[in-house]
């Protein structure tokens, strides 16, 4: 079981309706994109590896892909893997918990 002290509240569930993205700042200053998809909250790095654009400014497709609005790269919000170029590097993924109406960000998934 993970240590609960490693989780930090970064948003409220009311800020993240189903089918939306939200950019937040992690406890170490890292940019993180939260995605509300299929009744789950996912957390991935918020910087497209192609040109560094913020993914939280993009679109979340109904099938769970996050599309970068700059050049159209897409990433699976569950795995962080690229599903369409021009980006070809995976994104960092973070553990997430939802407790008492809050979204808690945990460590990077290894």
C-alpha cells in the first residue's frame, strides 16, 4: 500500500467535470494535466514532448485521447503513450486518488 503522505491535493472534483482537462502544478512545481475520462481521473505530464505546448489546453476525445492543439499529437490518457504523431515519446504518468471531493496527486508511476 502506498504512503498517503506522498499524495497532495491539487484540485477539486468540481473543477474537473467528465470529459475535461485541467492543468495543475504538482508539489515539486511540475506541470500536470488532469483528465476526467470514463468516470476516472488520470494524471499525466502537461507538456507535449514534440514542442512543449500545454496538453491541458488541448482536447480530450471520447475514447480517452488527449490531443495537443498545436500540432495534433495525441496521447492515451491512461498510459501516456503517443497514439498519433508528430510526438513519439510517452508522457509521465502520476498516481491519483480522489478523496473527500478532492483530487490528490501522487508519485510518478514507474
